[in-house]
């Protein structure tokens, strides 16, 4: 039986696409039941629609508080019978209330080898630090930014002359590879519980 996934996005949705592609495989243990974006300009909404996945825009600016917005997202995820939440370029911090509702069942992909370079400028920070290698991490989300249990990581060399854009492009290739793999691992862990 395939696990029901909800994906939260804010932008282009390239990691969403990697999950959509994985879920098309008959032996993959998940299917995406809903995509929620907090921005009406997110191209990921088009990706979901093209794949026949219900996509909803919940503009966070229409809510009085972070928790009120998160409660609206939670209700929508429940309406679609979601069991696991995947953040794919979702550029908002989740409230402690939301994290508690989905404890152990929220995954995120981050463009660094955590615990290095937490936060929203990971690629810039890696270049500034002059590291020879960075990468990406899929981790569980807890009520502390980029600090949850690490599920899977991939290494990416930093090349001479790299810019944020060129390095991020190579990191994205690895994110697209490991995110579906990490989700599959988590589903296996949940099944064993």
C-alpha cells in the first residue's frame, strides 16, 4: 500500500518534480495526494497540475499569525488523508504547533551537509567559508531550524570559480536523487514501527 504524501512548496518545484517522477514508478511506496504553495507565483503548482495532483495556494499573508496559517495547511493535508509531509523549497518556518501535529513525519531537503551551514543562505555561506566540499541533506523537521535527524546526505565538490548559481545547480541534481530515496527509507522505517 502506497503512503499518502503532501508536498509544501514556495517556488519552482524541481524537488517536487523528482518526487512526482519517483511516485510514478509502480514499485515506489508513496503517492502525492496534494501540493500546497504559499505563493501564487510558484511554478511547482503547474508541475502538480500537469501530473494530475490537486494543488492549492494558501497565501500566508492572508492569515493573522504563523499558527493560523499552519492550521489551515494542516486541515488541507488532513482533508487529503496525508500521512507524511515533504517540504520542497517551502520558504517558511513551521510553527511548533504544526511540527507537533506531524512529529517525525515531516521531511525537508537542505542545500548543505548539515549540521554545517544551516538557514536560508547555505550555498552562499559555504562559498564564503571557502570549503572544498558541500552537498545536501534530507532530514526530519523538528522545532529547531535544520536540526532534525539526518536521513541521507550527498556530497558535492566546490569548484574553482563557482558562483551561488553554479554550485546550487549541482547541489539540486543531488537533491533530486536523494530526496525520493530518503522518503522511501522513512516509509520503510514507519512500516517497521
